[in-house]
């Protein structure tokens, strides 16, 4: 299953390059990382894939602290975690981040 994620910086209207993102699933009493990687120059993950039979829930964890600190900003969130029940193969998850907030939605293709 290919996962579509794109991240934009709401403070400057540009794609976020080099942001570390983890994809996690619950296991017993904790979240387990099943994939991690960096966004590219276009703000997109390099289309991570999970086995087709991988059931939800999932959680995306965006490591925003380093990104905003590098830009000379002091972020409110050290990371942003977005949990969701299912991930459809035809969904795109656009995320807009800012030092003091974020917005996420799921878009069908």
C-alpha cells in the first residue's frame, strides 16, 4: 500500500524539505515505528509503502522542532503526531505546519 503525504510550511508557503517523519502502528501499550524517512524538495515523502494487509490504526509523527529551529523560529510543538484509523490506497494526506499550529486533512484521489 503506497502512502501519500505532503508537508507545506504555512509561514512561507513552501514545501517542507528534509522533515523527518515516522509512520507508527500500535503494538501492545506503545507505538512501533514501521517506516521513517525525510520529505523531499517537493515536501513529499518518497512514497513509503506498507504491506497491503497492514491494518490501521496508524500515526504520523513529524519532527518539527529541528525544522523550525533551523529557520530561526522557536516552535511550540517539538513534534506533531497525527493518528488515524485507516489509510486508503487512494488517499493523500496534505499537512500544513507552522511554529504554533498545523492543519491536516485526507483527500481522496
